[in-house]
């Protein structure tokens, strides 16, 4: 596993301009294995983000500072010098990159009719080293079925940066492939921010199983009814539900007999119940399972819990 993480880090470093690439590759293998993001900010040194925080990957001398030209060159490279083809994603502040990486972008917003239509004068980028932990969901997926073998809707809970998307991605893969106990299911992924499939020009760059369809860069409130009409899914997987429109679309899918997988920033089911939007969702009783990601002794733990009904009773 550590060797795979080092390899992924080194692949990400290859996307940097040569001067910064050398600084990134100079880190020790132990530092590379812990890296989650490479951050470039104009006028500052390249930094590496790990679970423990950010640290500089280069000395803070004048020659090691990130320049605006570095960012322009990097964005031109990852878009293969066709920024127009990536205009919609860039407008939303990110780019999916060949090889399964994701580039967050900041700069000056170009506004038109009250909406962001583009970014210019780039000031910083965050190169996310997307981590695939194939098999991490293998022991959890069977626990999402009830005693009669029916798949149940589940929420993945954890604080930010604790691996919700990594687990969600592998649960999609497990359900789509099926197992000796449960047949393969048709899964539709609404990948609003290109974080689950990390699609590049329409092709997912991560392993999602043989029966998975991906709707990339589409808002959940619009994408859920689209796949309901067109793809007859048995499961719909989305990232964090954050708006009333998202909630309404999720409830509509549940009323059609489709199971949902979603993630949310919350450390416990109790914390979840204190969020106003989610109190509405809990009252709708869409989700019956919660997968809570914790940390013990430096390792992640996964606990499956029942989500109480609106009457306060736990569900099996």
C-alpha cells in the first residue's frame, strides 16, 4: 500500500513545472506516502498537505517560489493546451486530470449576468492525489443489506479529510461487482465535482465496477432525476448533500425504490441530527444506515450504525 501511495505521489509530481517537480520529488519516501495534496500559491513555496497539516516542499528562497507563469504552464499542460474543452469545469474551480488526479483552481472570477463564467489571473492550485483503496469497502458493503437481502440507503460520516470519498468510491465498486451473497447492482454516480470517478473526457479514472454509470459535473438536483429517467438504477451514489434541492431529489429517488449512498461532514449520527437540513432528511427516513469513519491508533476505523426513525426508534 505504501509503495502504491509513493507511486501515485510521483505521478502527481510529474504534472508540476520542472523546477517545482524536482523539489517535490526530493522528499523522502515516508513523506511521499503521507501526501494528500500538492499546493502551489503565487509568491510562496510549494507545499505538501498530509493528514498532519501542510509543510514546505522547497526552501523559501527566491528561485523556489511559485510564479504566475508556473500556474499558467501547469493548467495549460493538464488541459492539453485546450482550455476551451475544460471551460465548464474550470468555471466551477477544478479540473479533472488524466491519470485520476484532480486540480482545484483559484484566481480572479470572471462574472457574467451574476454568475461565474471563467477564472483568470490564477493565484493558487491544489493538486489532489486521489487515493484508491480498492477493497476498503469489502467488509462494509454486505452490512448495507437487510435480512431479506435488500440494499439499504446509507450515509458515510466523518470529519473533513478522513476518507469519505475513498470509502464511497469503493462501496460503489463492491455493489456494482456483486459478491457470492449479493448479485451485482446497477449503480448511477452523480459526480458533481468529479471527485468520485474523476472522469477525464468522459472516462472514469477510478475503479467503479462493471455495472456503474457516471454522470459527471452535473448538479445532484438535476442529475438524480436524469438517471432515474434514463438509466433505471438500483443505487444512486452522490457526494455531500448540501441544499434543499439536493434533499428533494434524494427523497424523490427514495420514493421510486432506489437506494442512496451519500457522504456528509459529521463525526457522529448525533452531530448529524443537529444539522437543520439533515433534520429534514432524517424526518423523511431516506437513510437507514450510517457508516461512521473514525481513527484509532493512527488507523481508520469503520462502524456501521442504524439511523433512528423519526419516532426515535433504531432501525435494523
